[in-house]
C-alpha cells in the first residue's frame, strides 16, 4: 500500500503540493486496498486515474479577458 501511495504521489507532484497529492491518492488507494486489490502498480494507476477524472469533471472558473464598454 505504501509503495502505491509513493508511486501515485510522485506522479501527481506535477500539479499538486505534496500533502495534497498524498491526501487525494491515499483516499482512493485505501478504499481499493480494503476491497482486496493489493498490487501496488494497479493501486497507483487507478488512484491517479480517479484523481485526474475528478479534476476533469470540476467546472473551470473563467473570467472575461475584456469587459465591453
């Protein structure tokens, strides 16, 4: 489980701070680990995919570049 968390955290450090990456990955890895999946690479890959999917589904706040007068 710790190996999976380390793999996922290192991958996600590109877009998150270390604590944020660990927290997001740990929630998913723990759930899958308790469900019976114990292969580190599978746990890490599924956790990364879940986090990326969650990010893609969040609405992006956009601001107008220019305000018409």
